C-alpha cells in the first residue's frame, strides 16, 4: 500500500507553530495561525477539549486545527480559531461561513452514497452561493465517481488503511476534482480534498484519532 507522508501536528491554537505538509495529492499546506486572534467561542471549545479536525486551504498554503461546535443529525459544525465555520455532512463539505464567498449549502444525497459505498458511477450535486449582490445562486454539477487505490493515511494517533474515491464534477463553465480517503471498515472519510468554490478553492481535511 502507498503511505502518505507528513501530518499536521498543531492540535490547539495556543500551540500552533509552522508545519509544512508536502504531498502531491493533498497539496502543500502550511499551518501558521500562531498569533492569530482567537474567538471566545473557539477558546471555550478548546477548554472543553472538543473534537479536532485538521484543515488546509490548498491555494493559500494555510491551515489550522478546528473544533467541533455542534452536531445536528448528519451535519457537523466546525469552528476555526478566528470564528469561521465549516459545515460537513457525513464528512462531505456542505457549507462555509466567514471564508469570503460563502457556500451556503450543497445538496449531497447522491454523492454521499457513492463516497460511503465506495461505488463508481454518476450523480448530480447542487451548490448554492451568495453572489456579489448578496443573492443566492445555485449551480448544478454532473459528477463522475471512480474508486482508486488502497492507501495508508498517517494521522495524529496512528495509521489508517483507506480507499480513495475520486470525484470529477462539471457544470457549463466550471470543473473541479474532489478526493476522499475512506476507511472501508467504518466508511468514515479519514482525509479529503474538497472544492469550496472559485474564491476559496480546495479545502483539505484530516481527522485526528
């Protein structure tokens, strides 16, 4: 099996240094939030030892550890040190808040089935964004899923055996690729690289065991 090199090691905002993760698939991500202003909500989550998710903004070469603020059914609401929010639906990116161009929501019922079932094929996904006039605009993407290699992913806490799921999505004028590393035994998304929109670009995620 192929093993991915490099991990995020910054688990709390107070301990953040600078970590470079060099991997051709997930992208080079630099964790450097030391000295950033910490929101009171995030500080409270840190004090409560809330679950941690490591994220990276691939285009900007920045990243951080974020904390789980709440769960609501299949949805998880994760908070960054500066108060931005990433919303995941069963590990798949559903929305963002506070990251510039906002992904208000995504209809993911069909894509999630392909990802969790390690199932190739086609499905549609729908993204709703705010445009420059603060009006909601929905885009439709046709997506092709392929099941890739078996990959050992190194996370904080150990090694997890996964299978890659590759997703290529196209609309009339946009195209993007998502990659998911899925644990076949639990169907958990251990690691991912997911497109958040033209402004934000790809966001990488990795669980912390």
